[in-house]
C-alpha cells in the first residue's frame, strides 16, 4: 500500500506541472459509487377558445417524473505499464427501485408516468460491463453488452447516447490547460439529412472545488438545435398550409464533475441533459400563427463516490 500511495502522490505532483489533467490507474484498486437517475417528461399544447370573434390561446402543460438509484462498483483489473490505461470491470446493481415523484394535480399525467415507469424498469437489471479506459477517459467497449436504453427518440438518438456515458463514473478530459478559470469553446455545425440548419456549441471550464482531498471541477456545456426532416401526416394539407408542419428540435447538456487531483478519478458529478421537440399544429382561424405542440424529456444523473 505504501508503494501505491507513493505512486499516486508522485503522479499528483507531476500533474501539477504538466497540462492537461489525465487519469492514473493502479491495478487492483476499487471505486464504489451511488448513481441516482431522474427522468422527467413534459408536454405542452394549447387550447383555444373563441369569444365574441376573438380567439384566445391557453397553454396546457402535462408532466411526470420518476427516479431510481444504482450501486456502481468499478474494479481496475489491470493497468498498462505507464498506468495510463486500464482494463476495468464495472458492476451495476439496483440500490433503490423506480419510484414516481408526485406532480401538482393540474399538470400530473398518468400516461406520461406509465411511459416513464416502463422506461425506468428496463434500467433495473443487474449488469456487468468490461471495457478499456485510457488516460484521457475514452472508453473502448468492443464486445461489451450495452445499457438497454430506448428513449423513443427519432434519429439521431442524442439523449440515449448521452445517457449511456452519463451514468458512468468517468469523464473524457478536454485538451485544456489545467488551471482554475481555464476555458475553451467550440462552435458546432454538423450537417446531414437528419440535421438541417444545425448549429450549436461545446464549452469546457476548470473550476476550483470544495473537497476533503485535492480536487478540481470541470464544467461542460453542450447545446445543439436543428430542423429534422418534415414528416407530414397528410401531404395535401401541407401543400395548402406548408407552415403547419414545421418542426424544430434541440439538445442541451450541462455537467459539473469534481475530480481527484491524485489520480483523476471522479469524486462527484451532477449531469443533466434534455431533448425538446416542437412542431406547428393545424392553423386555427383567428390566430396569426399556427399553435405549437412541444415535448421535452429531461434526464439528470448524480454520481457520488463512496468511502
């Protein structure tokens, strides 16, 4: 154990002099975490009422929320000669089963709650994952069973892809100078048939952290908006009212992760992501613009290291 402690302290001193920060692995060590996952679905439609030749629009919101907890145990099976990569076995088991978070009566929706309950139930099965992680936090999972996540998204499944990584107690380190206040921002303009008029950004920033051990926090924000391909229910209606089927989607993710300065491991992280979809409904007489329908699925993940 003294040799391990010396290796970790030496690595910490080296990291203080070199940039950027990275992971350092010691074979045989184990990391234990509690993972809390919250799923919240929300829809918003409008109801219209015409009084004395005037049409009034009233928003109607429905929502549901469920939560569950996992226990995650990561064991470093073996480490590379430079301790910059490792074979890892991660065991996931249910800590607390799915339960519904009560919503105010006027917005509570039984159908949304049932849908989220079914999704939550697919995430309850114990699972063992084996993968390789390198010093930058990138994972290689060839031949590893994936987490059973189907969020009902249209392509591209950005929220599901985010969640598959968000529940892992690790992080991909940015190529960013390691010092408090260091930040970087990258503009995103992906293209393709599924992402029309797409634009977004990704930003990273190192922050000071409050911790009993030497630590720092990494704040990452990602956002992207685009117009998906039109899928008219009735081509004839669209020919008459082309504005009635306009669609728009957006993705947003925000995470703050506290990392150990000794070995780069995760001490705590709060992660949140949402995907919002909206489209115009059929035009309503008396309204200058077609009313909109929107749906939003928000997922939050909290991971906390156990002693």
